[in-house]
C-alpha cells in the first residue's frame, strides 16, 4: 500500500488557509516529498507526518513557490539527527540551485546526492526497492518543468507446486519472489518466471503542476489510480491568462483526466484569486465525474486492487 498526503494546494504564494503545493508519498517505511514551497514544514506538521524519514525530494521546477521552503526543511531534517544521505531530483541546474539555497543552511549532518533530469523523461527507483518506479516526464511551462508518475509494481502469485516440481529448495523462494535469479553452487539456475504467475495490477499515481495540457501528461497518467493535477483557474474568462502563463484551468485538467482514464483526480495549485475551487466543480464533473477540489492535508491510502475486495 501507499500513503499519500497533499500537504498544500496553493500556487504563487501561501495564504492563511492554504499552503503552497507539496506532496508526500510514503511506501514501506520510505518517504518521497515532491516540491517544497514556503510553508511546507508547517503543512507537514499540521498533517501529523514527520520529515525525519524523507528519503528523496523531487522538484518539478525551480520557481520559488515550489522550492523556497527547502533550506528550512533541510535544517529541520538535520536537527532531527539525520545522518543518512538525501537524494534530491530535479531538472538541469539542480545542484547549482540547491547549493545557492544552502547559503543559509550551510552545515548539515548528512550528505546531499543529486540526480539531474536532462532528457524528455527519466526513470528512478527507491534504494533496494526496484518495485517502486518513479518516471519524470517533461511538461509545458514557461521554464523547464517535469511531472512525476509513480508505479508500485506487483509480481504474480508464487506457485508453490511449480517450485517443488522444479526442485527449488525453500531457501530460494523468497529471493525468487523478489525477482532475483539464483545460481546454485552445483551449477543450477532458477529464474522468477519458473515460480511466479503473471504480474498483477499495481498502484499508479501521477502528479502534474504548472503546465499547459500536453500529450505527455495523458500518456504518463493513463489508468492512474490517483491523478493530482493543477487547476490554477476556475473562472472561464481566465483561460487566456492560463495560456499566457502556461498554466491550466480546472476544466482542462478534467479533460486530461477523462482522456487518461484515471480513477480519480485531485485538483491542486490554485491561484490566490481562486477563493473557493468547489464553486467550479459542477462544470468540471460534467467532464470528469471523479474530480475533487482537494484541500490542504487531504490524505489517502491506496491499496492493491485485490486487497480492497
């Protein structure tokens, strides 16, 4: 299962009742933070989640409302006695930007490792967890910006009868179930396909903010269990402003969700002028019925399909 918390839903600047857009994803004791705008630490505290187990921070792009909270977050993580390295991920220029922000957070008890995305797309995995894949894909903003699509893969069921029929000792069952190939001392080779059935449906989450609608979004969000997408504007007359600033409206987000055939969409990254996003939901639901105007702190636990029956 995967725990998800949309820490903040604001764009441009934090408001008294709306922090800047940031997302926490937690799986098997590891956590990923996507974006870290001003106020993210407070939003994290209010949610009841901790910064101590953050293993990776992914940035969509380098506008202040998505990264200006990083120095404080790093200091908080350091004060929590963190010593293990932290992986940060983002577009080209990542190390230069982070080091500039670290001018006010120069001393940390842990090392920062960098992974710059320089192509149209990239794929990463969590350390020691190849089943959890993170795909970064380029979107269309006024500076280089990426969306993130996360997949928790699920292997097929272990076939005990097949294992026994192939003479595979029980001590090898667990490594094979994890996808490892076994070479024994007596020259035998056992592969996962010898004992595993067809792969089962996993869990798929896609996060997009600060972009015009693109085909890449539809492609990477396809069949997502949860699609989190910016809905910067709700007022129909602001469509032209959205186009000029490379953002999208609630209705354009709903069209993307419909085309990608996702299960559910949470709207986020609202303009400060969008006081009540729910006011515009009825029209959005006409396009995609499972549209939710998310608020700060919205949380969900996504489980494997078989586990919810």
